[in-house]
C-alpha cells in the first residue's frame, strides 16, 4: 500500500516586533533637567549641552549684553560657559528657538556690524588728526598749506569727533541711550547737544518729554537713527565754522575736508556765502512751517 503523506510542518511563530530603540538623554548644563538629545544643542566646543528652553533664554539675554560681549563673536553667540571662541551655528539655533527670538538675535549681528564700521571710521579720523598734528609740528608746506591744515585739523578734531564736553575725551560706544556717561571723568552729558549735565544726563531729557531740548533727539534711539542726527548736527556745525574761514580760503578748506565728510555721511555745503552758511549770524531767520 502506498505510504501516507507526511503532515505539513507547523508554521513558525511570528517574530516579535523589534524593541523601540531607546533615545539617549542628557542633563542640560544650565537648568540640569534631563532631556532627550534631539531636544537640545551641544555648544560649538562640544563641552556643554543646552535644552531648547535654556537656549532661547540665553539668546534673549544676549540681546541686552554689553557691546563688548556681543562683538566677541561678531554678533554671534558663544557658549555661555565660556569654553569656546567658536560661535553657535545659525542652523542649530533656528531649529530649537522660537522664530521671533531668532529674528531678534540676527538683528544683533547687524548692530555689531554697524558699530564696527563706525569704530573703524573713528579710528581713521584719529589717525588723520595725529598725522595733521605731526605735519603742523614739523611746519611742512607753505604758509597757506599750513593754514589749510590747521582748519582741517580743527574740523576733524572738534566737529567730526564727538567728545566729552568736560575732559574732551572722544567717545565711540553708543548703547541706544543718549544720556552718556564719560568713561574718563564720569561726566553725564547729552549725546546730541553735548551739554554737561553733571553726574547724570537723564533729567536733561525727562524735562522735555524724553527729547533733547536743543536738538530734539530722543533719549532712546537705535544706533543707525542716532547717526542720522549726528550727521545733521555736524553738517550744521561745519557750515557755521566755514563761515568764519576767510573767503579766499573757504572753498579750499571745504574741498580738503570733503572726503572726510563723505566717509562720515556728513553733507558739505554747496553755497559758501557767509550768510548762507550761518544765516543767524547775519540777521537772517529760518522759518520752519508744518502743516497739521
């Protein structure tokens, strides 16, 4: 008889689903909370780990940090634990902080760049002043050239360079507040009209609705807008000074300082008649009309 067929083999039991891979956690080096590695960022030096919340708080605080601190990374944030000179990458920060916090963080970079340009221009001005002083000390050039150089030195040193009204120390740093305190003599003064206000210049503004009573500039203003006020003020002072220069030298002095003025964004007057340069000194009144 034919042999019976072998029974079918029993089906193998279904394989168990693979266990979910455990996500590694790490303590935040700021708040010490334990968070998943994909919920935080390592600092550029890989020595410290920060959760998203602490990172956002750090960038918010970085907005009001001293300019000296902000410019270390050229407007980019360094590790708050001070262990690296390499700034955080924008991609890493943008992925973990709110958009508005990141947008404000980018504005710091613009502010630092603008301030850096201003500092460079001021340095160039100081170099020009020193060069002119040395030239005049050596009595180089003819009598007329020496006279022109004296006028140029006066304009660059006393009009184009902002100085403390008390000790005459030049100042560069501007932190969006126009009530300045001199780093040399602690004089409090207005950054617009340069009035010596004693120890604190804030009252100079408060008594006039937070504006300079002479120049109209606001107490709190960002660096770019503040520079516009300064350029207008310096242009006015330049015109008034040129009115005191002998008429036969006025055009030559104007041409001599024109490149310096252009670098600083200061308008050079086109009409060099004395009454046009300083109308008030010649009995002329300039009326400003406003339409409501």
